[in-house]
């Protein structure tokens, strides 16, 4: 009975944490445009939305690895198998690092070819658009390997930590952007502000995972073909 009560509490806690995390993202997505459309011109706001779309596509390169990490970490922790845990984490981190490098490469190509892709963009706005896309592409690429630690926290049934790290930094980032836009209309500075807070959320998750599991090892020699195939599957 006690075990069932603990399981029920964990399920409810994690479900509420996921709702809070989703609500934080939804609030930012709904509230931020309301204010930015007042402070930015139509062309600037259009460029801002375009920048966000270019940065968001790299999330598809996760390929569900974060969920796979959570599943395998939970299984390894139940077995008290720290070696399996570290092999899964090391393999997933390496795969997501490769995905991040691919995302960064695509970002560089897009920035390079942007004058051809958007010929009607004003020359004065094109430079800011290229700078913003490069910044957000770089931070999104860095977030891919850092998402490994989000999977670790979820695998430990501590969903409240990713909710706090991701949801909290997104709200703080939105507030910072709303304050910054009163002093500058530079899309580069706005992108830098958004990217910095997103990166902070990933770093916080890394720190929390290290705090809960200080003996985690992420090493190249722990990467195995068997784990790679299992995660890819």
C-alpha cells in the first residue's frame, strides 16, 4: 500500500510538473507577441518570427533521444547498474552532440545563403536577421546535447527540475526581452538575450543532474554499438 501511494504521488507530481512546463511555454508564446508587435515594426517582427522558426527546427534532430534516455536511465537505476546508466548517457550525449553539430552547420549555410533565400528583405534588416539566426542556431545546437540531462532528470522521476529549469528560464527570458526592447530594437540583442536564457536552462539541468548523480561518467570509451543501435531503434 505504501509503495502504491508513493507511486501515485510520483505520477501526479510529474504530471503536474509537465503541465507547469507546458503552461510556461504557452504563456510566453501567447504574451510575448502581444508586446513585441507594439515595439517592433512589421518588418522587424516578421524577421523575429522567422529567426525563431529557424532556431526551432533543430529540435527535430532530437529524434526522441531525450525520451529514450529517460527510459533507459530509469531501467538502469532500478537495476542499480551504474555502468549501464553511464553507457546510455555517454552514447546519447555523443549522438546529440553530432546532431547539434549538424544543426550548427545548417545554420551557417542558411546565414550564408540568406541574401538568395530572402531577396526582398531590406538590406538594413538582412544583417540583423543573419546575426540573430546565427546566435539562435548556435544556442539551439548547444541545447541538443544538454537535453541529455533533461532525460536523466525525467528518468529519475524528477520532472519538476526540468519544469523549473526550462519553464523558469523561458519566463525570465521573455521578461528580459520585454525590458530590453524598450532600449533597443536590435534583433541581434534580442536573439542574444533569448539564446542566453535558453542556454541557462540547459546548464541548470546539467547542474541538477550532476547534483543528484555526482558519479555520472560521460566518456568516449563508454559509447557502445549495442547501446547506439538500441537508442536509434
